[in-house]
C-alpha cells in the first residue's frame, strides 16, 4: 500500500498531523506501538494528571474552603481506587476519542513499531515481530519523549518506590513522605496531588527558584503559596544519589554552592528532572536522519529533516515539550506537505501549570526582556482587589503585563491565580494580533469576572493606573 503520508507516533503532534493531512485530501496512515492512541499526553501525561489534579483539589477544597462558604459536609474521606478509576475512565474516553477521529477521517491505524528505512519507506513490526513494508511519499516522525532521569545518577525506576510521572499517576496508597526531585512542572503538579491527599512532600531542586525559566515574581509568590499548602522545598540542592532501602528510598543531595551532602528518607521518590527525545528503534542513523547534540531530530524552519520527504515535530524536535506546541506543528507540517504555507508563531505559545492556584504565561518574562536590553513597561493587578476572586475566596496571585515602552506592543503576560490557565488565552490572541496594552485596556470585560484583573493590569500598563486600586 502506498500512502501520501505516514506518521510515526500518535501523540498530540502525530494524530493532529494525521487528521489535518486527511482533511487536506492526503492518503494517510499513522503508526503506533502502544495499545492505545494519544501518546504520552493522553495515556500517561496531560490527561491523567489533570484528572488527579482536579479530583485532589476537590478533596482538599471540601475541607479547606467549603466550610468558609457555609457548606459543612464533615471531614472528607478519600476513596483512592475511585479517584484512580475516574482518572482511568478519563484517559479511556480520550484515547477512544482519538481512535474515533482516525476512523472518521479515514486515517489507517497501523499497530506496531515504525522504523524509517530511508526516503519513502517505513517498516512496521507488530507485537509478534511480523514486519511489513510501507511506501510513503512523506514520513512524519512524531515519536515524542521519555523520562530523562538524572545524569550521572544510577536510577532504577521500579514505578513503585522510585517512580517517574507514570508511577506517580498510579500509586495505590498515599505515601507518608514523598520526595520529589525537580521543582519543574511535573514535580509541582504531581507533588500537589499527593500533598492534597495527605502526603508530606519535600521537593529538592537544583536551581534557586521553582519553575526555572518562569517570570521571577510569579515563581517567588508561587513558591510561597505552595509552602503555605505544606510543601517543603530544598532549593539550590543537587541530587547525587537515589537508593532503595527496606522501607522506601534515600535521596542524597548536596548544596550547589558547595557544602556537606545530606540524605532524606522517603517512602516514595518521584524523579521529575525533565524528559528526553525518544528515537529508539526508529533506525534514524541508518536512514541518514541527523540528530542534534541533544539527541533531538534536527529540522529546518519547515520541519524538514536532513532526508528529503522526512519531517519531524513535537517533543522529538527542538522547542518546548508541550502538547499544544506539538499539535500546532502537526497542523503546520500537514499544510506544508499539502503545498500550503504552514506556520507556527513560537513567540506566542502559552504555558500553564495546573496547580492550585494555576500559573499561566505567554511571551517573554521580565528577566528575558532585561537580558535582551528591551525598554519595557510593566503593569500589575492582584486578585485580592478583584470582586469575583473575593466572592470565590480566591484572592491569591496577580496578573502582570509587559509591553514595549515605545510602541506599547504587549511582549509578555504572566498570571498566578485560580483558573488563569483559561484566562491566558485573551493575552495570547492579543499578542498573535500584535496588540497593545491600550487595546486590552479599552476592551470591555464582563463584570464580575476574574478576567477583569487582566484589563486592570492592562490599564496599569497603558496608563500607569488601574481603576480599582
Ligand atoms: P508523545 O505524546 O510522546 O507521543 C509519541 C507517540 O509515539 C507515543 O505514543 C509512542 O508510543 C509512539 N512511538 C514512539 N516511537 C515509535 C515507533 N518507533 N513506532 C510507533 N510508535 C512510536 N503538555 C501540555 O501541554 N500540557 C500538560 O498539561 C502536560 N502534562 C504532562 C504531564 C505529564 C505527567 C507528562 C509526562 C507530560 C505532560 N505534558 C503536558 C507534555 C506532553 O505530554 C507532551 O509535550 C506531548 O505528549 C508531546 O506530544 P508528541 O506527539 O510529540 O509525543
Ligand atoms: P522540567 O524541565 O520542567 O523540570 C525539571 C527540574 O529538575 C528543573 O527545575 C531542574 O533544575 C531540576 N533538576 C534536574 N536535575 C536535578 C538534580 N540532579 N537535582 C535536583 N534538581 C534537578 O521537567 P519535568 O518537570 O520533568 O517536565 C518535563 C516536561 O514535561 C517539561 O518540558 C514540561 O513542559 C512537560 N510538562 C508540561 C506540563 C504542563 O504544561 N502543565 C505538565 C507536565 C509536564
């Protein structure tokens, strides 16, 4: 069988690319080695983590917030198997949804491991090792990423005691003490889940801040809020050893600036120190597809690899490892293959951390602007001065807007607060259209909404003064 496009990997990058290819009239197949479609994101990433984040937040709110609103329901009881069943059902409906979309769009699903044989040729080996060869005018590599581990530290992920995010999404009881290595997105999201369900959580982080790379003010206040929730942080600490013991595991770390090593004992250790591109079994070297120094498939501005007709996208290439970045690349690559002008604006890719409160950002941070020598103005508005936030007992956090001092063009927006993961998109749309803080300040916002804080921050940026402060 000859296809116009064969996509290898059915994560958000691969399956979106396949759908778009089919919509553009290209005969398309997708190759996936997992039993279910949807990749890391739907099976062991975005979707199950958000199911547990929501459920654990409801559990926590029942005790922490509802009584303050006059709703007394007594001490909540955790039914962990039921919570996990909710997570599993959420995953199932999403991965089944992708299978439905493949059928609907007439994309052939080929089960097995895909190997690139060279220009125009892919082989697919099924579970029994039976291999079939497929011809494809275009090949798209969308094989995603895998847990990176800790360079120089021998780690044995048994996914019971020493776990990656995959094991941390499937624990059968609440750990007494969870030690998280890495205060990045995974560490803080999944650390939050288990903290809310009752675990003592200690996060050991190499950098001096949580969520390295995030706007500094957001990161500082966010850390304080997590500490208020009971999370403990050991920052500026490099983990040098994780060893299993009779009771759990010991984590050894040393101050980055130098000093004595320390060891803490944990029931469970979550190693969340980043992810690496996944290219195992793809045969790229033999096919002549070049990787960069970090093991990512090297691409040009049009997602073309070093071999004609072979494209790559998503976590396996450069850029942020985010599902929506992979999806956007998937659509763009399909358009390029179809002879159109696919494009992604990498300056406007929002990032959201789905903790409580949430963190959301788009564009440049203040630190980046300073480093680049950009002349900017900044306006801020706290949720403590927002009526809706007060009504919901959600006064923590703020909205911060950064705009070019001369042109007023918005360059970055950073938010910390309840539900800001939904609110960030008005900033993204504004930035996509090259809008100014004055544009935003003059846009009527419904009252009372949390989004009014965005307008107030825009007023503070454009005119130096918000109204409600
Ligand atoms: P993947 O989703 O990794 O999919 C790649 C697929 O390719 C896999 O199914 C794999 O089995 C398959 N494959 C690999 N090699 C082969 C082969 N040779 N043959 C056949 N199939 C192959 N991002 C967000 O934007 N928001 C979030 O909330 C979020 N939460 C996350 C939570 C966790 C715990 C984790 C781990 C990640 C999270 N991410 C989140 C990141 C997100 O999951 C990734 O950015 C996204 O999945 C990347 O999509 P992809 O299509 O590039 O690859
Ligand atoms: P990360 O890169 O976000 O964070 C890893 C952290 O580990 C860093 O802060 C790093 O300094 C620290 N670290 C590394 N080695 C260390 C050591 N030896 N000792 C102490 N600290 C050490 O990676 P994470 O959290 O594993 O996430 C992986 C990817 O998944 C991210 O790229 C992220 O984009 C994606 N993801 C996105 C989510 C979202 O969008 N909400 C949710 C979860 C994951």
